[in-house]
């Protein structure tokens, strides 16, 4: 059976944690940031865990993660 291909877009967006969950960055911080408050931009800097409903789909995109 051939090797499965990793979805390269998903590989750049999600990283697997030690506990088996996936972490992701926040959206809405690429442009038009002048109208956004400093507090909101600061809170978008970090990472968050993906929702449990999406875990199966992300796992399918990253077979070797």
C-alpha cells in the first residue's frame, strides 16, 4: 500500500500537541488591522485547541502527525 499524502495546507495550520490534540492559530489578523483594538489584536496572537468535532477531519488530513 502506498504512503498517504499529508495535506500541506493543513500541515502549515495545525500542530499536534503531546496529549494528542491539535493546536491552531486565530483568524482575522492579516490585514485591515487599524480599526481593531490593540487588546483584540494581542489576544489573536496566541494559539487555541481545535474543537473536538473537527478532530477527526484534521486527523484525516494529517495522517502522520
